[in-house]
C-alpha cells in the first residue's frame, strides 16, 4: 500500500498557504480548515506562518532545544485524522480518557503525539515500518497511567 509522503517543503507550503488563505479570508478545504484549528491553538507559531520566505528552509535542532513548528502541527493533524476514524482502533477511547484527565484537548493530543513521534522515530532509527502495536500499547499505557 502506497502512502502519501509529502516532502518537507510541501508540508511547510501547505501550512503557509493555509494560513495565508485564512488571513485573506479565502475558502479553505476541509484539511486546511483542520490545519487552521491547529495553527490557531499555537499563537507562538503565527510569526513563523507569516514569514514563509524566512522559514521555508529553516532547520530545527531538537538537541539544541528547538521545536520544529511544522512537525508539531503535522503531528497534531495526524492525531486528529486518526481520532476522526478511530484508527488505530482504540485511539478515540484513549483520547477521551486523556482529555478528561487533563481537562483539555491540547494536552490529550500532546500525549498521543508523544506516542506517534516515538513510533516514527523508532521506525526511522531501525529502518523498519512503524510498529502499530507499539503505538497502540503506548497510548493505552498513557490512558491507564495515574
């Protein structure tokens, strides 16, 4: 099965273009509207989104404490898409448990995003496909934690 695999620049342009369309009050596609919800939850990224010429090529170094806003927003989008169809199975239940525990959607999404990022990182490190069972185990463990 082939998956959609956009390049770094395509992902960044998607966010820049969606933000520009929002600022111009232009119509958004459903995916752009979902991305806009994520962007609006992160005012700390608005200056980046307003300057595509400066940030399209920007490198981010986690080892220096830098957060890649595009990766962060992409993880939010991935989690929101997974929640919309409850795939992998059980993610919606885990999310609801986390949302109730935290009292807000953002922290619940961040818990799931931590699991997704870890799963992706391990797959890249091991040069293997993502381990779906490990991903499910991670978010189930987070949902059970006290």
